[in-house]
C-alpha cells in the first residue's frame, strides 16, 4: 500500500488490515503444508511432498513469506531480496490450474531445445558479423563538422569550424559511428540493434559508405541494404519461427498427465512424421 503520509489518499484497506490478511494466508498455507506432509511424507515416501516440482516452489514461497512476516533480516540489505518472493505468490494459483501447469511444464520442457535455438542465433550473428566486417569495416567514419564532404575524407577533416548552435569554435575530428562493424564485438552489437527491428538508421548509414578514410555519400552503395534484409530473414525471422515451433512442441508433449503418456505422445507424433 501507499504510505500513510500521502495527503488525500484513501486506503481501500488499511496497512494493518493488509498485514493481518497476509499473516492469515501465511498461516493457512503453513497448515496446508503440514497436512500434506503428514499425508504424503516429506522426502522418503513414494509420493513424498518434495518429489514434486510444484510443491518445491510452494515451499520456497512459504519460506519467503515467513521471512517477510517475522522480519528476520530487518534492516539488512538481504531482506529486500527476500521480499521479492512476494512476486512468486501467484505461482500457487498456477499449481491449482491444470491449463497453467501444462503451459509452464511446456516452457520447462522446451528449455533445452530453446538453448539450441539460442546457440544457432549466436552462430548466425557471428557469421553475419564477420561478413559485415568485410563489407563495412572502417567505413562508418565521418567528419564531425562540414568541410570534408565526398570525395573528401579524413585528410580534409582538419582545422576548426564554428558550431551553429553555440557559435563556439571547435576542432574538426574524424569520428566513428556508434554502431559500426570494425570489430566482431561491435558487429554483433550492431546486429543486435538490427535484430530488434530498429535497423533503419544503421541500414541508411551502410548505404552511404564509400571507402575507408573517405566521407560518406548519400545512397553510394544501395545494394548494402540486401545484407540487412538477408540477416533479418535468415538470422531472425527463421530463428523466431524455430523458437515458436519448439514452444508449441513442448506444449503438445506436456499435455499428458504422466511421464508415460508424455513419452507415448512424443512417439505417436514421431510415427506420424
């Protein structure tokens, strides 16, 4: 809740009532934990409480709740970390909703295939980064002030110029663009910018490049735009389709209620292929 000192703020529930409800729910969930452990066992029985991943998440959330209620680490910086456990409380509702459980299980089952997609994405970024270094390496430089326009370049970018905004006399300098392809790291970070579909500025800059140590000229190499089109199609849209495909595959593979039915579902889908 917002602080009591805010003028004109009317609480839907008072802070004391909220704390009382939080303690009441924590006690209720603790009672549920005790009853289920007495019924199923904690660890060593065949259907032990801690052998289920959702129960482990419940126990972790319950521990966070008790640390928050008792102020065990009050005044310590670590207490703020434990208070973040409140954000995980909605997971208890997922446990009681079969559809949400299937969705979360699908995401967990798809983690390993998705990691392969991630590695493939990194591989394509490195490949396109190396190609970009060969095409645009050292060509994104330009003069910081007018006076070295094409066909001029680094040699003409000398002396001083007057800034229109401030009227101050500033030296000219041969500066590089923030997004460039001079190193593999710079190339990959530039392609990451392109991957977020914010590629227009970088693509236009690449279309203006001429040669190393030479000033850019508008639309000097229009064919450079094909490099970014190829990267977006091959390196991103294809990767996104793979990612969605593995998530959907994990969803259908997790629709069974047991490990045997999940394995049977996978076998039937493979036979259909």
